[in-house]
């Protein structure tokens, strides 16, 4: 079960990969734009949440794909890890080495996997 944070360009480019893999189920998504959330729910059948926190708390979400603006990556990865979710984060991983370390530490501490796209 994949939850998506950010339903913009990066997600759109990855969508064929996600939908083409039978192991991936798009179960939840968030974007600050209501029309993006509505399209996600209508076209992909997942739950459109109104916050990053709600996606990370969704029990159907096993992995979180972080495709939000770069400056938000660290906070979103740390939140997902704290909720026990594995994370695939778009490049760049973060905007500072300190944030990269924080992301690695959060996933290591929670026993979750961190993959940088």
C-alpha cells in the first residue's frame, strides 16, 4: 500500500511505474490543492487525505512516496518514519546534509527503509 505526498509533476512522471507494477497499490494521497486530491480519488481509487499526517497515519499505507517541495522532504520523511512507514523520497533527498542525516537517523531508529529516487 503506497501513500503519496505531493500529487504534482514528480508523481505524474512516476504514475506509470506505480500503476504498471502489480505489487503497488495506490491507497492514499495528499496535495494542498483540492482538485489534485479529488482527481487522485476519482482516477486512482485511493483515499484523498487533507494532510500529510493523515496519509502517514493511514493503516493501509505501508510505504510513503515523498514528492513534495524539496524543503519539506526532511520533515515529511521523519514523520513517515515515526509512523512506521517505509519511505521513497524524490531527489534531491534534502536541502542540507544535516537534514539528510536527520532523515537517515529517523528511518534507522524506526526500523524503516529509506530509498532516494
